C-alpha cells in the first residue's frame, strides 16, 4: 500500500512539475496569439515609434504589448541618468504619454538595456529595419538590446501573420 501511495505522490509531483514548466510556454503562445490579433488593426510600426520617441531621449528598447486589455507601443528611452517610458498610440504612432520610470523592476531592465546600448554602434532603428528587411512580409513587434559575452546585440521579435520569430542583430 505504501508503494502505491509513493507512486501516486511521485506521479502528482511530476505532473505538477511539467505543468509548471510548460505553463510559461503556453502563456507566451497565448500572448503571441493575442498580440497578433491586436496587431491586425494597427498601422503604427515599431520603427515609427522609435523615431517618434527620439524627442524624449535615446531609445533603448521598444515593444508592442497588451496593457489593461489594450494594445500599446511602449518605448524606453534614456536621457542623461533618467529613464522614460514613452507610450505611443498604436493606430497613429503619435506619442500619447511620457513618464519617468520609477518601478524597481523596470529600472533594472532599463539599466541593463542602457549598458548594452553603451557598447552599441548601431541604432535600434537600424537593427529593426535590418531584421524586417531580411524577413520579407514580417513586422517588428519588439526590440530589446542585451550584452552577450561582452558584445551588444538586440533580440528582435518579428510577426508574420500569426507566426512569431525571434532574430538576433549585432549592435557593435
């Protein structure tokens, strides 16, 4: 009887483990599907958002995201030691709001992105255009710089129909 109980506990633990491991992948797929659906009605581009945000500082990342059930284009910029989040209207690409980043997690992300951009010789706008041009029919939905082995790179997420593809562009 004890061995059956042990087997049951192990089985339940394994199911719980694999459910937890698979949950982020399913959530990302679900988020990707929702983003793809929301993107069908927008004319703004990531590149346009990067250009528009330059008035608020140097862009250090950009992404389309669903926030409170609505699509928005969010761009992080840096100016001196300050970080700003610029939110652009996804339909027109016009800046809807700009606010200083104060959330600890967002500040940590921005500092990491700033470190990558400090080594970059290529602008995010140029890297985004390169990725889109190399993947016919795609549209950029995010770009995030990072340091890999001391080299500045950017992960560009592309959307082609409902398919999501991530590519890496060199920034140095």
